[in-house]
C-alpha cells in the first residue's frame, strides 16, 4: 500500500479575515493509507496464498498479518480500500487542503511508499482516456482554477525533481542545480532559480505536466536511477 499525508500551515492571507477551522488547518498532518488492487500477475502468483493485509475502514485500521495468530495493527486518519475511486481519494485526502490554500494557507499533499504501490497513479494520473482516472494533481488544479479570478489572481507552477540532494528543474532540464534559500527572519523557503510557468486553464496544466514527466523520464534514464530514488515535486 501507499501512504498519503496532507496538511496545511502558516496563514498568509484571507479574503474574509478568517480561515476555515477544519481538520486541514488544525496543525496536524493527516495520514491516509490506500491499498491498490492486485494486478493479473500478482493474482496468478498469489492464488494459493492468504492475504497478509486486512483493511478495517470503519475502524480506520490496517492489520498486517505475520501468520495465522500474529499480526501488527496500524491506525490512520483514513483507510482507503482497493475499490476507492480517484474522486473519493481526492475528496478525502486533498480537497480539504486545497480549500485551505484558497483561504490563504500553505498546503502539502505527499504520497510515499514502495515502487509500484500506485503513487504516480494517485497523484499524477491525467485521465485523458477516462476522466474518472484523474489524479490529485489535476483535480486540485481544476478546483483552484474554478475558484480564482482571472482578473485579480494568477496561478503559476514549478515542477521539480529531487535526486541525491540535488534539485532538477523538470520544466527546464538544463537547470539542474537549483539552490534552496531560507529567509532568516520568517523561515520561509524559496527556490529563486526554479522555472515558473503561469497556468490559465486545464489544458495548459496537462501539457505542462506531460512535458515535465517526459523530462523526468529522460533524466532518470540518463542517470540510470530507479524511480524510488527520485522524488517529483509540483508547486
């Protein structure tokens, strides 16, 4: 399974003078676990084996079975089963964060887990063949674009990759050593050299993500890296 962490912090501005008081801005990172369905190869290989993972969504609990009598139990803020749709995952995990961002808070959604657990599917799926497949990144951008004013607001995107403590610019592959700058007074972190591209609509965002993914694939082939060693960040 993969784990999804989401949270918001640091009020920066608010159009109505107050921010929503919900779980997304309570100051605590919320953690959900999502289990993907087994693929055909796994079903064939595991046909005679009992499942070692048991989900208890109503208790927000996951049981990892070692054998018939010994197991470990883990509790999460949300437990999403194999049948959970992309829409449900977004609404539970990411939508509260997006709403807080629109209220003036910084927000982060992060997926982590082993290679092949479905992180890219959950976050980056564009759903060009089936709109229901759209992942968190595209759904979040759709909600943001629907809420902002084209006259008063602008939405800009950076797409980066972290590999071996080096930050690479996926929107400008030649820019492969981006520096991190921290404001000594506020503690805010900036990436002044990262490429910023203004987004006007859903189509432009999808083209940008595809461009960045192509550069990520090329960079990983050149470096002969495994996907688990590099981390993509969309800002």
